[in-house]
C-alpha cells in the first residue's frame, strides 16, 4: 500500500458493500480531493449518474495513481468484479473481437468502478437490450484550439433554436472540458449509420445559421477559431463522458447538466466535485425528464436526403461504424 493512502474502508451503497482501498490517495491535486471524496461525490449525485449510465455498455477511464498519472482506457470490465456487477458483451467487427463492458444498474456499480480507480464514465448511446440501435442522439460542440467559450455559447444558442423548431427537447451539459454536449432521447428505430446521418444533417443546418461553425471532416482542415459540431460522436462505439461524470482534471471538473438559460452565464470551471453536491441538492437531476422527451429523427433524415440531392457529401467516409 502506498504511504499516506490510508487503510481500506467499507462503504454501504444500497444493499451492497463496496471495499474501497487507498481511500486517502489524492486523485485531484488542485484542492486535494481523494479517492474517497470521488466515491462520496458519486453517492451525492447517485440518481443522476445512474440515470445517465443505466443499461449502457460503458468504457472506463481509470487513473490508478490519480489524474496526474497514467490514464487507462478500459473497455473490458476490470478483473475482480463481484458477481453482482453486470456486464454486456459488445462486438468489434474491425478486429472480430468481443468485450464484456460494465453495464450499470445501480449506484453500487459506479462506486465499485471508483474502487477500480475509475474517474470518468463513457457510455455508449445504445442500451444492452439492443446494442446496435441507439436511443440517444448526441450533439457535441467541440471548440477548436483558438475558439472561446463565448463561441461555444453562441453556437449553443443556435442549436437550441433549431431543436425548438424541430419540436425536439435537448438536454445540455458542459463537457467537463471546454465544450458543450446536448443529448436528445430518440426511439431505437435506426442503427448507428442512420443516427449519425441525421446528426450530420442537423450539424449542417446549425452551420448554415452560424458563422462560428466549421464542419470540415479532417481536423487539420478546420478553422482553429471555430466550433466543430461533432456528429461523429454518434458513430458506433464512440463515447463521451456522461452527465455527472468527473473528468480527469486537477480541479476535478464535472460534465454538469445545465439549463438552457444558464449557458450564457456559466463557465466550465464552475462545476467540480466541490460545487456539484450543493447544486444537485438544490436543483436535482436536470436530465431527469430525458426518457419522457422522445424525438423521432425522420425529419432529420429528410434533411439528409435533401442535402444529398443538393450534392452535399455524405458523412460516411471514412467508415466510422465498424469500430
């Protein structure tokens, strides 16, 4: 055991007991939060983090010695899982391999993943019942190196405008980095190719209305001062940090759900494991209604057909759906 990491403790999480080793190990050096602080944070936002992860294959970003050390991207469930931790098997056609990924059903699963040094949770946008049929459309506002948070805020306003016109309810959250994500619940009626095609058509419409958007395929071709509306996050096996996930930053930033009317007045650094517990107590889970706000993507597919007739290139090269 590392010096100063503390003796193991047992946490009671619902009807399960999770043994937490090295609880005093500092994971986040900016304020000194520990592994135990991380576990307690996830307890505080328990309903929210479980709702964001429930029944989805989930890749784990693990930091065995804290966020300034090695980062491990883990698709397969780490060894040593208790028999009550559920998994879902997913297939990777490119390598003709399978992986049994964590499939959260309860808060104890999340805290057990923290025991295994997980900081970030990156779920698929489909569920275990039908891994090949996404039920979540993800809009990722990804700022290029010279773009500002103000640029992200401006594009977010256009995203909200277009969603309103479509009659779709978007659930925004900070990325925990420099960007913004918006999730829309959809029926699981289309595969990854169809959902990404719809997402690309939406991104094109946002780009038509806002000069701060650059949709160039290759990063090297994009204007470094603009925002990429990353429709590729809807490709198979592409994952981003879920709502309430902590990110691997020294200040323990959180990918935090926000109201649309908060976006213009907030900063990404406002949301950390130090600030989120009080916010969650006051506001609850701002994504609590997402499963009831389902939007059928057929209008977006019609936009995609229109764009194709007008000569727009499809979003399917190179092939991202065979990961």
